[in-house]
C-alpha cells in the first residue's frame, strides 16, 4: 500500500487508485472479503479517485 500512496503523492492520483483496486482484489483472494487489508485498500482507492476527480475539475 505504501507504493500506491507514493504514486499518488507523486501526482498520479489515477495510478494510485488503480494500484489500490488491485491490492483490494489481491487481499480478497488471499484473505477473504472481510479482511482488514481489503477494506483499507478500498478506502485508499476511494480517496485517490476523489483526488483524481478534483484534479480533472481543476483542469477544465
């Protein structure tokens, strides 16, 4: 998850969201739907999706 955060902090909000989505899928496959890692990854994904939308709005 640190890698996804670093990608987002470097300015690639969309890339960070994609990495978090993949992490959520991986956690689900390995530990089940209710795993803490899966839920944390979904939270990170939603945070970076929001930031990507903000960046897109600023460019308009």
